[in-house]
C-alpha cells in the first residue's frame, strides 16, 4: 500500500466513527493531553484502533484522537505525538497531520513545550510562534512527492498564519496575558542543548527551542492547511540559569500552566 493509501485508510476510519468532520484540529504538547478529555460529546479513538497509525510513547497516557465540540465548534484533538528522536522517520511523525488534512481539517493549532532561548522570557510564558528554523537535519517532504498531498516545492513564506497569530493575541487578552511572539527552532534531540548551542541559537535569532512542531507545520502547509503554533516556555534553555535541565521541570511547568493554556486554546477556538 502506498503512503497515501495508508493515510486515506486511516482518514476513512476516523470519518466512519465521527458525527461531524472537524474543520479545526489541535495537536496537544506535553502536559496538555487532558484537554482532549474535556471535549463535549467527544468520540475517543486510541491510536491503536486506527489503521496504520504509528505508536506513540507518551508517559502516563495512551495516545488518542478525540473529535468533539469546543465552544460550538467540532474539533479534532490529538493527545500524544510521535517524535523524530524516538527513531521515527519524519513521514511517520507527520502521519497524523496527513490524516487530518485528508479529513478536511483547514486550521491546525500546534502546541509544544519549549526551552526559552530569549532571556527576556519568563518560565511558563506562552509564546506565539511567528516563524521557525528547521535544524532537525531532515525534512518530512524528502522522497518522491505525491501531488495529491501538495506541490514538490511548497512555499514557506508564512508558515504561521498572521490571521491566527492575531486571534491568539486577542485570546491572550481574555486570560490577562500579553503573549510574547518569537522564532521556534526544532532540533532532533533527545539530548538537551549545550550552553554553546544555545548561544549559537540566540545569535541566529531563535527565541525558543524544541524537538517537535516543525515537521508537522511543514506538512500542514504542504497541504494548504492554515497553521498556528504556541509554545509553553517550560524551562530556560541550557546555560541561562546556573542549574542543569530536567525533564521533570518541563513537566512541572506545563502542569502549572495547563489551566491557562487550555483557556487560551478555548478562546482561540471560540474565535475561529
Ligand atoms: N530544549 C529542547 N526541547 C525542549 C526544551 C529545551 O530546553 N524544553 C522543552 N523542550
């Protein structure tokens, strides 16, 4: 079976189980998985029940796709994503976004936890991604292009929709936050960066560093989907503070910010 057919089969399986096909989708980063549970009338589809879906190894959670209602809008929420550092090829990492695209999703909100490279950021800040730098050393579109998904050489001038970034700012005001904006860089990981790497990233204009989102954003744009990206600054990047980085800290910050992050997402969705 071709990759396209695998994606199509998964999309058809999702279509067969939902009452209404979503126009909006949200990929939930670390610590946000609970948002999927809060969807009204949600149809929950564990990844293992969907054909061809790559297994994801999220600690403490079963990966799942939930289709339900938020503020009157039918959305798809993905709890659990696969990462390149697990050893997956990028087309595996972006399988879910391909399925969403074939389902008919037109707006994709990508969320993540990221390290703060910009020293002006506070831990727990929610950053609107204005643009990205791909330093993963790979691209999800490498290989033969299937024109049914999109063109061989897709434009990446405005990956993150100016319209959606404005809407995020408005939704930020509702939760009494002025959201910082910035440039997100994706590295392969899984080791965190060295202080020298972080100084280098700051020098080239990076504000936040992480290990996800960029492949998904590229694939979404390839399919003509409008993209918004929001990073939770879960920790200051290596060398900013006189202490080592710790995944537990990342999880703790995302836990503390979860309520506000969810309120922000609801405010954004309510405006779409
Ligand atoms: N570096 C890379 N990825 C991350 C970080 C970081 O500091 N924090 C959360 N994800």
